[in-house]
């Protein structure tokens, strides 16, 4: 299994994940826009147990966004790193922190109904107003 490396902007946080995401997609919701500072956040779903902290664990800050969702970012440089579900351990790794290219490509857009009015989605991937029906 190929391993992908990732890091934050300042380089203190380094992680590794197997090159096998449960899915890769872009979320256009207002919370992902705020957290990422971008028009949308492309994330890969992965079991949190497979997310290996190589260094910088002490630099992680956790913001508890909701009852079940935590957001992790680097407290030195502010890079948004991943979200984590407290019940299932599912992580959505922000793919922008990867230093290696994953084999998989993004396959969908979610929360398109709440995307920024100035954003144009320029591909033909499936779009969902909110979460996909199966997820
Ligand atoms: Zn950092
Ligand atoms: Zn979102």
C-alpha cells in the first residue's frame, strides 16, 4: 500500500495516510469555506485510526465545531488539517495538505445549494444540494 505524506504550512505537523480513501469529494458548505478560507474544501474520508501523526502532535489545536465534529488545525500556522467525527472516528483529511498525489480523484460535490454565489463549479462531477442520499 502506497503511503501519502502530508504537512501543514509551517511544517511542524506531519502526517501519513494510506493511499486509499473511502471517498474524495469537495464540500461547498459555509463552514468548510470558513475553516479553509477557500471556495470549497476537497477532502478525503479515512478511518482516523489510519491517520498517522509523524510529528507535531503537540502543535495540533482542536476546535469542536459541533457535538460530534472536531476540526484540527496547526496552532502555529493555522493550516486546516482534518475534521474528525467523535462517534465513528471518521476523518475528512483536507487534501490540500498532501505533499504526494493520491491515486483517487474527487468524484462529487456536496452542499452545492449553499455554495458561495461567486463560485463556478467547472466540472461534470455529480452535485448534491446537501449530503448525498447514501451518506
Ligand atoms: Zn503549521
Ligand atoms: Zn462542508
